[in-house]
C-alpha cells in the first residue's frame, strides 16, 4: 500500500512548512528580515495505464490514463523581497532602503556580504560599521569633531564640523542590486551572500535608475505579516493532521487484511 | 502501429499496450468444460465471489493511494487533485448464454485516473514573479526533455536575466522563446493578459496555452505535465501578479472520502470472511455426508 509512504512525504513537507513559518514568526521584529516561503512540488508518477494508450487495434485510445503519484517534496524555500515598513528611529546613522538594493559589508574573511539592515554605528576609528562591527563598503570615516551627520536620499554623507557652518562631504553610500534577489544565500545575522543563482552584483548610487533611495533615521522592519503567518501555521497544522489520518486509515486497512483468515 | 503505443517525443521505445490492471477471472473452468449450464443459467464458481470481492479490494487500495497523494499535496501550489474512475469488467462467460436481463458477473476495474481541473484559490505572496492563472490555460516551460505545461507560477529571474521556474526551466513567451530581462529592467509589471513590462517598456508576453484535449496530459512530477496532443494559445488569459494558485484539493472532501474508503474496504473484507466461512461450512457438510 503506497498510501503510507505518500502520507509520510506529506507529513515531512508540512514539518518543513511549520519550520519555515516559525522562523518567520521568530524574526517578525528583525530589522531588514525578508519572510520565507516553502514551496512544494508533487513527486514522480507511476503510470499504471499510460495516457493515450491504444484501446483497440482500430486506433481508439483511452481518454485518460491511470497515474498514481508518489507524494510531495520540498522544491525550494525562497525569500519574498517585498518592501518592509520604515520605522523611525531618529538615529542619524540608521539607514533604510526604500526600493531595490543592498548595502555592502566587508566580512572579517575579506568577502563582501549584502544586507538590508541599515542599523549602522561608528567604530573607534570613526568608520561606519554594522551592528556586528563589520565595515560598510565603501569605507566612510566620520571625523571625531563632527557635530552632525546628514545622509541624503542619494546616499551622500555630509558632516558639519565644530566651528564651521558649511557642511562638508565625507563620503558616498553605494548600493548593490542583483538580477535575482531570491538567489542570495542567507548567512545569518541579516547578511546575504552572492551565489551563482543571484548573479553578479551591480553597484551604483542610491536613487539612480534601478536603485532604491536611502532614508536617514529610519530602519526597514521585517516584512513578516503576522496574520498571514498564523493563517499559514493553522493550514500547515491541519494538513499535518490530515496526513497522519491517512497513515492511520491505511494502517487500519492493512490490519483488516491481516486479520482476514 | 495498431495495438502498440509509442511515447510522444523521442523518449523510450514502443511497447505493447498495457493490459488493464484487473484480476483475471478464473476462466480455466470454462475452457475445460467443468462449469455446467443448467436451465440456461451459469452455475456459480466456488471462488468467484471471493475473486469479485478481491477486484474491489485492489481497486479500493488504488483509490486510497490517490486520496493519500491528494492530501499530501493539499498545500502544493498549482497541484490539481486526482480522481479515480472505476468501471465494471463484465465476465461474459464462454460457453454460457446469458439471457437478456439475466445476470452477468461484474468485476470492479480501476479504469483510469483523471485530473480535476477546477480553479484553486489564489494566495497573495507579494512576489512580483509569482503568477497565477485564472480560468483555463497553462504556462509553458522549456525543460531538457522538451516543453512542458505547468500551473505552478513560481518564477524568478536567473543570474543571466532569464525568467525561470524553481527547477531552472525557462518560461516561454507567445513565440516559444525564453523571456529575458535586462539588468535595468526594474519595476516589473505583469498585465492580466501576460504582457511583462518594466520601466523601460514592454519586454515580452507570456504564452498561455491549453492542450486541445485536457485529458491527454501526462503528469511528470515537479508540477509539470506533458501534453500528448497539440496545444493552442488561450484567447483571453487572465494572469494575477503577486499571487499563487493554491492546490485545488479540498481537504474535507478527501478526508470524508478516505473514511468512506476505509469502511467499504472493511465491508468487503467482511464479505470475504463470510464467504470463506460459507465455503468451509459447505466443505464440512459435503465431507460429513460422504463419511
């Protein structure tokens, strides 16, 4: 009886689904987090009677064949790159991206990672770094005698130094865009890595065509929609229960057969 | 070549048509003439009742497998529920002439499975390349085995800008060509008729086709179907961007069916048990008479 194995694949798929949903709910307040979705596909089919096989030697064909599928598999878990809400923080080094693009960060290994999390601060040397202390690319140093920092929508960083009235440009925030955002690999700590699926990054100035703009004093919240996550969780739980009912039923059928003389 | 089937496309050799999966009726009695015909009616075969019940049990097992498959895919986007079609297999027994209105023996045969092509619910995902088809029609994707049809509208642009599905198969436009986006194509909009446009203007139009006979499709897994007949473009496709078509499996219906299947299975099994007892009883009585 195939029903046992088929329902087993169904339960495994729903377990993956619940894991993805719980990760979304756990990250509902993580800055710059993009919600994920598990995608399922049906497994291969057994052709018990082939579609379109001849039913006589005069060329008549059966109108539909008999195919029994063998279950379900997880095809992908992909991130949904919908824009999150912008939340005001009034911190002059908090940047939110409105639209397409990622900030670039240099990892300790020397590789470049990409993030939408713009909660930046200053290192002891005055360099703009992420919450983990990784420098933002290109490196921008804020002088220690700066009174205020202004970052405009195109990413130009201006500071007003003590005793001066005219602001002074100290750097330019750059952003990267990818042909396929969903192909980026999650690294944890809100960082993403380039893969063969994502394609090579194209860097540019915020606000130019194809690039989002930056908002100073805001952070992008997670795009997890709690209502839809809870709805999905209920659906996943019911689907799990139904698959376990299939197993119980198939078991009962087999036990009926076993008890037959 | 009559009586033989050749797979559509180049894959696989021709092979003899499959015989229907059914329990072969016990014909050997008929051929050796042991079955007598008294007053034009067929004398019942000893095991026949059990064999008929067995044909039902085998078919029931198949139906259970299909229900399990449907429930396992209750949350697979673009999945279409499968249904089982039973037919009766009439045993017109050789050597006996059943009078009109008389009884023939009827075996259950699970003749075919078919797809329920009812529209699934649309679920909002917010992904610009998640496309759902409303009403009739299928997306065409280019696989290494040739073009295949799918209702699972989960696409994304790959590293070179080609719009592909989860397995990396390219989505085809109305001319049967892959759809390629330039790096500057942002703000992707998919119109209801399948026209893809960006800030740079129109890019391509997604080809939505339908097979000329919806039953002549072979499911290959991975939500792909092979059309065994020609396909033609759908006149007025309706595409929704940012949504996926959910599986059209109705869990309540399937669960109810499953309970029904179990009870029928148990009922037929009880029948087999009772028949076995009856035969045992008959054998006991006959042997008692002889002794």
